[in-house]
C-alpha cells in the first residue's frame, strides 16, 4: 500500500510540473507570435482601421479552420464507409464448394492450347513394362543352413571378421 501511494504522489507531482511547463510554453509562444495591442492615443479612424484589420485576420483563420474541419469530416465519413464495405465483403463472401473434375490429358491440352492441339497424347505409351517373371529373376534367393552362419559369426573370430569387413574400403 505504501509503494502505491508513493507512486501516486510522484505521478501527481510530475503531472503538476507538466501542466506548469505547458502553461509557460504557451505564454512564451504567444509573447513571440502576438504583439501587444496599443490602443491608447489612437484616433477614432485609426481604431476603426485596426478593428477592420483584426476582423480580416479572424476571417482568414476561420476560413482555414472551416476548410480543415470539412476535410476532416469528409475523411472520417470515407473511412467509416470503407470499414463498412470491408465488413460487408468479409461477411457475405462464401467460398463455393469445389468439385473434383476428371479431365483427360487430351481435353486438358485442348483447353490449354486451344485449336493448336491436334495430336492425341497417350501417356501410358512411354511407360516401361515390367513382367512378374523378371522381378522374380532379379532377386536371388539364398537357401542355406542358417546354423552355419551363426556358428561362423559366434565367438571372437566372428566379431573380428565383422570388424575387418566394416574397416575395409571395398566392403570385404
């Protein structure tokens, strides 16, 4: 509770100091920009001229303020309309369900190339034909006594043979 109150007190001090700084900055700016108005010792016609001059300056400033305000209002309306359009587009648009369409290679080439495509293409013509007998011949089947292989690899001699086989660059 104590740290919070200390923080609040410090924030209040800084805020007060900031307000004082802003006020002094405003006074300094106004003293630079606005010259003091001396009306004592002026005749009636001079006072009227001074008033006309001040009114002209006020009118110019009011016109600029009105133009800026109108632009700002126009921009806010435009932003609001664009936001509504975005919301409408986001909400209403539904993606149509896509259907799978089967198209032959000839039809696809006709669609892509148009009337230029006249040759029908058989995609299966270039495939390599594989017979069952060929695959069986390629795999050599070793049928032997598995016990001999186990006995040869058992013991230290078998491990030495495996180590030598892994060590040699030719694999033997």
